[in-house]
C-alpha cells in the first residue's frame, strides 16, 4: 500500500492573522519614528541657532560693535559674504586672508533651517524687534540693530503670546 504524503502549507486564515498582527505592530511603531525625526529636526535647529548666534556675537566684537548688514554700501558685502569670507574691521569682505582682512570666516556656509530646508536670511534693519511670520516657512531672520537671530517660521510654529512652540526658538 502506498502512503500519500501531504504537503502542509499555510492556510488563508493563518496568513491573514499574521498580516493583521504585522499591521498592528506597524501602527504602533511608525508614529514613534515620525516623532523621533521631528525631534531630531528641532534639535538640529536649536544647534544651528546656538552656533550662528555665537558667531554673530564674535563678529560684533571684532567689528566695532556692529552686526553683519544686508549691504554695507557700494562694495556689495552681504550678510552671507560677511559671515563666510574674511573681513576687515568695517565689514568689507575678501575671499583670502590678509593683514587688511584678518577676521573670519565665521561660518563655512549659512546652514539650512532644518524645519523648512531654506538657508535664506531675511534682514531687518530697525532698532525694534518687528518679526512677522512669513507666508510659508523660510530660512532665518536677523535684526541687524538688535542682533536678534531666529528661525523664520510661520505662525503655525508660534503660540498666541508670540513664543515659538519649538522650544522658544
């Protein structure tokens, strides 16, 4: 007599149970990864703010108590060039160091805002803080008179009292 061997496989019900369990586990784990990446962006933003603010203070100390400006006159020196190139005491820039340009560079480049991905700097040149949130998340905001430097984010990142939700940026 010949014995029949049956190949044993998974039934449809067993496969469905495994798929449902995997779906439940994914629903639990995926939001935790999303929250971790959001926290990493905020941490990166805080680090960038601290670095840029400290370099702005160093610039101010070496440049007659003045912050980098949007444009320092007919030479066309901008905030980005003043922070990434060599400068003299008046803020004029040069690509190479010399005895006439002994200061800087303060940053290798202006970092991107990790929340928006933008590295542009909006310059405010008044003595009062007049930050107004942009229509869409942008890069950075600097008041060249007061030295206030902050992330240039929309109102969705701020509370009604004007403090930012992202750890008071």
